[in-house]
C-alpha cells in the first residue's frame, strides 16, 4: 500500500470526470515541511502557527517570529502556504501565559477573540509575517471567526501593519490574501457578506462539527455522537461550497475530515476542490480522487439528501458507492 501511494506522488489528482483537486498539507512545525517533497502535496493549506509558540519556553520575540516564518518560506519555496494566525486558548495553552479559569474554554477567550482584544500580540505576529514574506505571495487566515465584523477588524489590523511597513520602506508581499476559517456555525448564515470581504475561506471542520453538534471534540464519551456524513453535516458543507463558488471565493477544507478518503469523496461531490490534510492522508485521498466520478458522487448525495432521511448518515450509501467504483 505505502509503495502504491508513493508511486502516486507525481500523479496529478484528477477525478475520472476530469476535475483537478488540490491536495495540500497541514503543518505546524518546521519538521513537518519535509513532507511537502515526500508527498508531492501542492502546498501547505494550513500552517498552525501556535504549535511553535506551544513548544517554546517563553513568548517568541518579534525577531524570532520573523526568523521562523522566513524559515517556513525558505522550506516551501514556490509552493503556496496558508498561514493561520495564533489559535490559542481553548485546549491550546501557552505554558508562559496566565491560565484562565473558564467554565467553557472552547467557547471562551480564544483565537481571533484574543487577537482582537489584545491587538499587540496579533500585530507583532502580522508584522513578522509581512516582513518575512517581503516580495513573495502571502496568505493569512484567522481562526474562530464568528461574525463578519471580526473578520473586517482583523483585516484592518493587517492593513495598518502593511501601511506601517510601507512607510518604513520594507518590501511587502507581492500579493497578500486574507481568509476566514469557517469554524463557527454562525458564519453559515453570513456567507455572502463574508465572501464580499474575504479573499478565501477555509473550513475548520473539527471545530465546525464540534459547534454544530454541540459535541466537545476532546470528550471521548460524546465524540462519536454525530457523523460528518450525516444529512445536517453535509448540508452545512454544501452551503459553504455553494456560496463560495457563487461568490468566486476559493475555499479549502482543512479539518481532519478532508484526510479521510470517504469523507474527501463526499466533499468533492459537494463541490470542494481543495483539501488540506496530514501527510499520511495524501496517498489514500489521492487514490480516491483518481477512482471517483465527482458528478456521480454529487448526484448520489443530492438524491439521498432529497429523500429527507433527516439526521441519518449517508455513510452506508457512500461506502457502497465507493466500493462499486
Ligand atoms: C479545525 O478546527 O478543523 C482546524 C483545522 O483547526 P484546529 O484543528 O487546529 O482547531
Ligand atoms: Mg479549529
């Protein structure tokens, strides 16, 4: 199997009906970047910057942050990288930051909420990123956005940093794109407003499912109380794919779901064209892409959803379909 997947490394991921699918990697530490070569992935679809902060003994300085991002860009060369700003709080604790007592940390002061309330932290990170990417394209996305206003405010902070660097004669990124992660279900009902501000979207399905089904992703007792291939989950994914496509806004799925072959097949059937996943998932997902007919999967999902089997999983139907391919 491993050999078989390795042989697919340089084979483009194209479905039987001719759709080109972008397979990207999730990464967070410099060592992860070696997998780019080895897997033949198109780029880094999600770079989790907080990992570097979590393994550090103290808050990395501005210079240290810039060095880190320069190293990331050096290691990825011409391949695109999407950098996510600090996603701390909740289950991601920085050992050198005061611990917060929160009743519901997953719903608490975390990610972009901290970034907007303590803009100094976000500004240092953005400035380091902008400096490190001088002269090359840069894609930045914000985690745990719940309202369009939060995204607009985060974007304004980037604009201020860009203006600051420009005034000081620093080279800016050749192309700077800003995206929102779709992790909070409230965004499902603001997609048109959001796509009018965002350059791209990225679906953080781990958190999106956690909040959609009110199932703590860290709590094993409840973790399998829902299926991401059930009708409500697929409808959530479908509306994202549809609205993004209608707005001409690129969208990637970067949660764990994109790295599971059956789920990846369903997402492609729903209209997603870019998935970001762990290195070990690239081979199996590529094999699925090569064997599938996206239009047929889409039609199967539409039929099943229209049957109105509310809450039931489409997993058995999709499994049977995949076997017959
Ligand atoms: C997600 O929530 O799906 C995601 C990609 O972010 P993380 O797993 O880092 O929360
Ligand atoms: Mg998340």
